């Protein structure tokens, strides 16, 4: 288990199997609050069940190559980050990359520095794992997120498209972004 990180009123700790219910609620709520309007009818429920269902989260929590970290503000779950510890960015060997697969917050906690702290944690995890790069995917119309990642040192790497049923066609454009560590 990784150590707990505490600063100001924000506490970040690695999730474990005892956090399944908390993670289930946090993941579903934070995603829906921010991205419900990206889906055609029936899509949001389909996605939440597929990605943040009980079995998927349970499986992730015991996978040694996946880590979830939960951010708390005064003991209230505010957001989370999901890291894939050996993840392949096209053009790089799988063992050279760490992927920030998910990073979401409850709306009421945006702008409080949680994203910066979670991203700093992800970068430190990548360095601790001797990774060459850290990378992520972001919807190409999400200019606020792209700006946030650029401030953290990421650069645009390549364009791709989401291949998800029910997702609005005009939002399927994606950027893969990377931060070179070595």
C-alpha cells in the first residue's frame, strides 16, 4: 500500500478492496456530473455499468498493474485518478509508459488544486517505476483539460478517435498527450 499524501485540506490515498463501495459511488457520480451530456440516450448508464460497475472495479482493485487513488477534502471523497502502470503509448514499449486512464472530480471540488496534486502523484509514480513517459487521452474539444495537461508539462502526441457506442459523434475526437520523463 502506498503512503497517504496530506497537504492543506486535501488527503490522497491509494484505494484498496475495502474501498469498493466508496469508489463505485465516487466514480459514477463524478463521471456523470461532468460528462452526462456527452452521451446519446441510454449511453451514460451503459458506460457507467461497463466501466464503473461492481465487477469491473473489483477486478481493477486486485490488478497489480492498476492503481486508484482517492482524493478527499475534509474527509469527503472529492475525486480520483486511475493509473495503468504498464501501458503502451503507440511508438513506445509497454513497460516504458504509465497511463493516466481516468482523472475525475466532483464538480463542487473543481478549482481546489486536487487535479494538480493527483497529477503530481501520477508523475511521481511514473518516476518511481522508472517510466520513460506518462501519457493520457483527452477529448479534443475539452480545451480546459488540454490546457491543464499542458501546464503540467504534457504535449500533444497524436490524434485518435473514441470507439464507443452511444457516445456523441462530434465528441469522439481525442488527443493522446505525453510527458517525457527521461
